[in-house]
């Protein structure tokens, strides 16, 4: 039986899960299979075809294994933070540089040759945008996983920060996702592969969520919830909105559906959580989805808050995730 190899970020708390989900001991005990990571914490992706690629072109990041020394460039990466927009992730990179006291960091877009995404590196932190929705996000996420694999990064943690619609919680609240729910109300990411549907569990690491929640303070000025997140495949009908170009349900239908989600433990709705949870889990990488809510969907469909308020709210998930990263480095002064 494999031994525990958890690289604890925060000290143990009796009320928390005692292991991370990618602990080799827990993984082998639950699945009967070895965890897809090496003894040193680097990734061991379960695709033998990668070894046959000379080089492997990581197309959408504008990188490859022949012309770039990926271990030298990215081998020190401990945290990856993903979000929808390029501007938001540039702001995250700037914020991380400030809290880690890393001075004179040129914020250079490392994927500029791809003209697709924007990625910044601040010390051991990658900040990269993924666009909107599961298809765009999973292209980026899978190439980030390959980048971490080739770079031999040790025990990386991936965060997603974003915006969402809340369910019966105040606008401006932050939600740390426990699990993702798809449009047919399953806790899985369903993807057709070779003509057949695969269902991948969409559960986030409980210990990581508990650690994040523990860093919330009364002085934050907003509430933070832990709960389920619905990942819709569409912004309008898929989220029961009434204001899209097409609508074949009534307001009563909408409210009934949203209340059902709330009763199931769903706290917010966005468009990425299921696939994000499923792919990071399959790769044996800890991950957390941290989003701010821009409205209570039971009270409306449209985001009507002023720009200044929205900007302030969008910084809240960034603040919490950056606080977690800072805690890690406080306890690892050699980094």
C-alpha cells in the first residue's frame, strides 16, 4: 500500500479531511490504481502516446518540447491560476507580484505567438486566461497539464477564478465549489469520445476547499460559501434565462428549476466547473473553483450593477486565492 505523500499547504485541523485527494495512499486505497504522479510530485500523465511525440507541439500556448527548455522555464511552477479574461489574469499576476514582494517583474505574455490565450509568470505562479465555456477552457487546461508534465513541476495546484450567478445568496458573495453539476443534474462531465459518452466525476478536493474557506476573515466585507456549482453549456437557455434570443420556458418553470438546484446544494451557476473538476482530478492534480456571484438568479437574469461595483466584486476570488498562495510561501521561506 502506498504511503501518504500529501504536501500539506496549511497545518492539519481535526475538522478537515486528513489527506488531499491526490495523496498516493488515498488514491490507491479508493481506486486500486497508483496515483498519476511520481514520487517527487511531478505528473505522470496516463497517455503513452506522448512519449512518441518528437516534438510535442503545445499548439494553443505557442510552445513545444524541441525549441523550449520547459523544465528550465516552468519547472518551479507551484500554482496555476486560470480565469476567463486576459485583463483579469494580468491583474491577478500583478496582485501576486505585490503580495509575494517580487519586484520588477516584466509581465510578458508567454503565449503571444499563439494569438489565442494570455499567460503570465510571476515567480512560481502562472496566470492564464481560458476564455468562456468548457470547450475553450478544456483546450487551455489540457495544454497546461501537458506543460506541467513536461516541465516536471512538483505537486502543482490549479485554481480557477471567475464570475457566476448565485442562488439564494447575496450578490458579491464568493463560492468555493465542492462539486460540479452538469445540465442534466449529474455530478459529472459528460463528453462523447469515439461515438460513446464518457462520464467523468466532477468532484473537487475537499481538503483544499476547507483550507481556502479557513482563510476567510470577518474583515473581508463579503460572504464566502462552499457548495455545488452548476456548469451550463449555454449562457441563456442552458441557465434557464428568459432574456436570450430563444426561450421556450416560463418564469414559473425557471424559478422552479433554480429552486431545485438550490435544494440540491448548488450555490452558483457558471460554465466550466464540471470539466475543470473532472480533468484535474483525472490528472491527479488538486484544484479549486472560486467564483464571485454577480446577482441572485432567483431575482433576475441580467447583470445590472455598475462597472465599479463589478470590478470590486471580481477582485474578491483573486484576493482569496492570492492569500492562499501567500500562506504557502510564508511557510516555505526557501522559495
